């Protein structure tokens, strides 16, 4: 018989050396901060409203019309009020002083109301100087028709003061 082999002894494990840690650099770096979160979107702002224009309430009387142009005629004589209105119209229409003096006081008030209303709707004093009172009336009719829903034909049948009043109310006033 063959001899029984002796079991092979297991090798004795050799302790493995622990790795030497990498030295911490000096100065020690700070830890990386957490990523910045995405910003929260701001809500959509409320839309800017359509610019408004001044709207006037006209009544007959030089003082009731010219006050809307910043002209105070209270305490003046009737003639001085009329002349102040004529001066305003001369500076806001193509008419001569002679032409305006030939018109009645009521007609001059209405011309002033038309000019004041057109200026409130974007017409410059310079632009108005090129227009007669009839041309200003026609311009006012077209503008009023666009915002009031009234027909040009109907507006042409109305007094200028009525047209100016319509242009200063309702859908024409924003």
C-alpha cells in the first residue's frame, strides 16, 4: 500500500501593509459647494395699460372751454375773455386774427374745444397751425367715428361742440 499523503499545510498569510495615506495639502481646500439651484421664474407681470389721454367735459362759456387748456379767464371782462379765446385759436389754427374776430364768441369757443380735443389725441400745436377750423372739424369727425361707432355722415350733421364732447367720452376716452 501506498502511504497516505500528508495534507499540504496552508501557507501562513503574511500581513499586507496598509497603504500610506496621501498627505492633506496645506492649506486644506474647502469642500465644493452644492450646485446652485435653478432660479424660480418670476410670474409674468400684468400688462402695461394702454396710455390714457385727458378727457374733458365741455360746457358753453369761454371759461368752461379754455380752462381745459390751462387758461383761467375768471374775473375778466366779456371782451377780454373773447380776446383770450381768439388769441388761443390764432395760436392753434391757420386762421388770421381778422378771421377769428369776424366769428362769434360761441364759434371761437367751439374752435378752441376742437383744438384742445385734437391736442389731447396727439396733435401738436404745430400741426394744428396748418389746419383751418373746418379742417380741424373734419379731422375730429374722422377720429370720433373711429372710437365712438358713430358714422361719419351722422357726425357731419352735428355741431362741432357735440363732436368734441363725443370725442371726450365713452369709447373715445381711455
